[in-house]
């Protein structure tokens, strides 16, 4: 899905973590871009498989990033 999402208009990036519980955060430039991704045919198929085969539970949050900063020691 990341490869497919990455070619969608408005896609900015993705971050994932898997340690006991998995989390994936995708970043988009607008609510319209998110809505179009949500309606993508291949994404809809994956969502259906997630409900029927892969997940016992999942949650979606749509959030606005107000600031992003960090530190990296090299």
C-alpha cells in the first residue's frame, strides 16, 4: 500500500513502527487528498481484507500537524 500511496497526488510520506502493536502514519497535503486515497480501488480491497483477514481491531485518526521538529545525533 505504501508504494501505491506514494504515487497518489498529495502524498507526503509515511512512518511505521512494529513492536508488539503496529502503527502506520501517512501524511497528506489536504483533506481532499486523504479522501481520494480512501476511495482508491486497491486501497478499498486492502481495507476489506484487513477487516476480514488481518486485524481484530483498528483505528483511524485524521490529524493536523502543527509543528514537526527533532534531534539526530550523528
